C-alpha cells in the first residue's frame, strides 16, 4: 500500500490552510496546512504536547481553531450548525480511551447515533451495527456491556460504532496507546483492513510498523508545527529535518 503513488486526481477530502490555535497564551497550532485526498492514509506523529490531538480535533470542531481555514469536502468548518451536522456525520472519530457509554450494550452504543442523527429505523440500525461488529470480528460481544470486554474488544467496538455513521473520513487519536501490548495487533489489524478497503484516514499513532505498512504520508509535528511530511519509505530512511531524526531515534 505504501508504494502506491498519491492519487493526485482524487478529490480532496480535508484541507487545513494556515491554521492557528491558542489555549490562552499557549500557541498550540502554528500555521498548520495539510491536504488529504479521498482514500489517503495519513499517519500523524510527534512528541507529546506537539498539537496532534488539537489538530485532528479541529477537523470535527471538538476544538475551534482561531485563525486559518479547515475544510471537509469543501465545507468550511465553523459554528454554522447545518454545516457542522454534515461534517460530524461524515467524520468518524476513535479516541485513546474508547469513550463507549458504559451503561449501554455494545449494540446500543452502535445504534445510538444512526437512529438519532441519521434517523435510521431501529431494525435497520441493528442490522448495520451487527454487520460492522462482524467486520471488526466481535459479533459475539453485541449484547455485552463495555466493561465486560477487553480493551482491544472495546476499541474495536468503538471503531464499529464510528463506522455505523458511514463516515467518509476516520480520525484515530492514539487508538492503541491505552491497550495492553497483546491487544495492540488486533486493533491495528482492523485499521489495516479498513485502510485496504479504501477508507480515508488520519491516524495519530506511534506504531511505526503500521505507518510503514499503511500510510501514504507520514506527517511529523513538533511544537505546533508540521515539520516534515513524506511517504513512509522516505520518512523513515531519509528524514530531512533534524527534529524528525531525533524523534525517530527515540522511538525506533
Ligand atoms: P498531543 O496530542 O500532540 O500530545 P495536544 O494537542 O493534546 O498534543 O496538546 C498540545 C498542547 O496544548 C499541550 O501543551 C496541551 O497541554 C495543550 N492543550 C491541549 N488541550 C488543551 C485545553 N483544552 N486547554 C488548554 N491547553 C490544552
Ligand atoms: Mg494527543
């Protein structure tokens, strides 16, 4: 997958142009620009506190940027309610801590958004949810509650829940960082399958094996800036920036 050329003819799904974000006096995103085309897989990495979560949260407005533009399929991300509804439907998100509702079964977690936001009937939503739980290899967990599942199963349920909205883009924020080591692979395998099926993805992760295998582009951030952006073969073998080299030395 990583050897495939970037499809320049594919439509642009996401675009960030000169995005800045401050938290108080802390300048967390500094002139961030990024373009992601349909079907692209982008791995975003960088030291803790470099602004990775803030960047991807600006895409679905969990964080509001304070300068520049963020566009999802050409729609500008702002507080405009109608646009925001469209964007949130089309952009799925998976968090480090799963964020499943503990008092709902896995099936109920999965059907909640389709029935409310997509106005899907209960039966159809359940059929869809079951097919997606099958896709992430946990159909047998549908009627259990999140605390009854392992971390790896919970994260796969969270991925299925996001997929129930039929998103056009998936954002992953360190989806394997909270998992015991033996469960990392089962989640990365599901993400790899999703990538192979053509999903547009931005993954914040330090799983560099995954980056090498799946990413079209690896983006390295430091101190709120995109410092380097390259296909994995180039990023890992010939990083151009000194800060990238230092980072790779620490994690590889
Ligand atoms: P990363 O995901 O790369 O670890 P973050 O985007 O979470 O980095 O954070 C970047 C910086 O912004 C950090 O210094 C963090 O403490 C700060 N930050 C993140 N979210 C908030 C917030 N809601 N309020 C204040 N500061 C924040
Ligand atoms: Mg983060």
